[in-house]
């Protein structure tokens, strides 16, 4: 049963990932790959060590997570992945999700990323195969 307060306030329709409807503050956001986050955080860490800044435990945990789940280890690989996915007429969220989650089959991709449900199975599988090849040569 839907909470009447939520229904009246309009929050119910504010976001729906299956239709790529995001909250207003994420409307024009650029979604990052875990690999990109790792590079940015590492750069921040190295740049600030000279200044004697100390980072919080949360920063270090976030960096460790991003490094652990980075599928692409260098900037060239990341650029190749972004270029390959960008030419597929995918949304930013879908690009980041596919690159971060690395599903192996079209069915798996559609179950993890509901906004892909309308995409042709063969076309999606071709994209996933291309991503797999890029990971192999990373």
C-alpha cells in the first residue's frame, strides 16, 4: 500500500532507474566507472600528501573499494571502454553500469540494469562481447 504522504508530495514519481528517471540533482550527472573513481582518488591522495593532509577512514575505504573493483587499470583502457559504449546509443548510467558490473550475458545485463530490458538481445550481447575483449587486453 502506498503511503498517502508520498503520493501527494510527488516523491513517488521522482526516480525510476528502469526508465532512467533520476532525481533532479542527478539529471545532468556524469556517472563514473569504478576505475575512474580510483584514478581520481589516487590523484587527490598523491597531490595532497605534499601538503601534509590526512584523509579520513572513509576516503581510504572508498579508494580501496574503487581499486578492488576497477575492471580497467589504465586511462587508455578506460577511454576505449567509454568510446566503445558511447557509440552504442547508451545513456551515461547504462555505460557506467555495464562497465562496472561486467555482465557476461544479455539476460544478466537486463536483470542487473532494468533500463536495458527493451534492448535487442543480440545487439546487447555484441556490446558485452566487445567489453569482454577490452578487459582481456587490459
